């Protein structure tokens, strides 16, 4: 089967198509014929090696995490799905990839594809949907009437997280460029800061939660808009010791991650706030709940551009430019 792989970590990961044997299944796995793959910024970050101590991949590794497709075979312990079922899933952190003609999907990671979405739309959802769900609902426990800051509202995670936060009853603040103000407002953002004209930390106040999607100084500046007891849940780091402990990493990595997050932790504590790093996990049960909201049209995918499979490398390069309004998707079938 045809797959997009990378051979090494670093500045020259040697990303290219390869012919791989059709995968074999474990009893709790399914073979899925992949129709579409949603791309995420972390797909490009993985090849740099920044997550090498955390993500266990066997090189050469197939790229991509999100997919939508049709079940072709099931292991003898699979009970929720059968051949012919349309599914969507995230394979992130499961040691395998999705940018291929076929993918192995553990039963626990998959959910039925919402019938009102095509495969391209469904493939755009898993990682951003699960990330937003786990950050807003699980980690921050956002409640009706609270205020949530979701920077970069026109991006892949932003367009979905705004909608989900509104579904939970929150008031949402975001940043975007002038040309995307109408888009984020239409998605439900209540306070929109045009970052080309204003600094968000000078405009916004009294927020209960910040979804950390911006690096360095921008993350630190977001502390200024939090009320006492507020939370930052960061998706891009710095990694923290709690994350290392949860993954049962060795003491050295626990110490290193503790050092990496020490500055933002201290700054948060001074403002009576908290900081934590979130690494999304695959969860078919949560994805099914998200799918139900999509089916009811309470949430809608936002897609910027669709590339054919043979242009998957160009799709990753386009995503890396950071200008997409919503998601970038590769259509395989």
C-alpha cells in the first residue's frame, strides 16, 4: 500500500511516499480503508524530533494522525464495528500513522462517522475535537457563564474550540487578523481582538481559562487576563512534571520537564492561577459524543483547503505556513 513516511528526525526528515505491506491486525484492531486525513501542526513538529522522548515511533514512520474511512476487516475481539462501517478516529500517540491507503485503528480509538458529514469533513475533526473536549471539559471543567480565551481563533483548533466552548455555555474571547474577524464572530466569539491593531492583554480581563496555543511571551502575557483561580491549559508546552509522571517517564525527564515549566508555573502562582500541559489522547467514546454534536449540527467543521493524496507533502508545507482558516485535509479516495 502507498503511505507517506519520514525516515529520520531533524531538519532533513526525508518525507516521501513508500510502498508498505498491508498491515496485519491484533484481535482488538480494525483495518480501515482511508478516505481522508486531517492534518495538524503536530504532524510537522513530530519530524523535528521535539517529541522523540515521548512518542514511540519506529522509523520509517507513516505520517498523520486523523482519518475517516471504511472498515475492511476486524479482529476477533472487535464488537462495536463490522466491515462496511464508516468511521473516524485519531491515531495520535498510538505508534502508527494515517497518511496511507489503509490504516490499523484500535477499536477504542474509533467512532461512527456522523452520517451528515462526508469523509473530508469527518477527517478534519478528531484531534482538534478531542483536544478541545479534553482541555475545556476535562481539565478546565468549563461551566456556563465562564469566560474562555482561545487565541488564534481562525486556525484549526481555534475554529473548533470556539464552537465547543460556546456549546458548554462559555463566553469566548479570541484573537485573529482583520480578514478573519467575521469568521470567528460567526463561530460564536464574543470578544474579538484584531492582533494587528491591539494587544489582547491590554483589552481582555476577567477570564477563567486560557487555551494555550501560542508560544513563549504570548503564553506569559495571557496570565494578565486571568482572574484569581484561573487556569492555563497549554497545548504546545512547556511540558511539565505532571505530564512526565502521567506517562511514567524516568526521573531525568521528570526533572527536565519540571525545569522547562518552572518559569510559567511561578508566574501563574503569583497571580493565583494554575498552569498545566495537555497531551491529547485518542478516545473513541469522547469522539462519539463529539460526533453526536456534529450530527445535530451544533458543531460544524471548518475546512480551509483539500489536497489530493499525491500532494500530501505540499499539504504539510501549506499547513506549516500557519495561514489556514480552519483545517487542511488530504483526500485519499
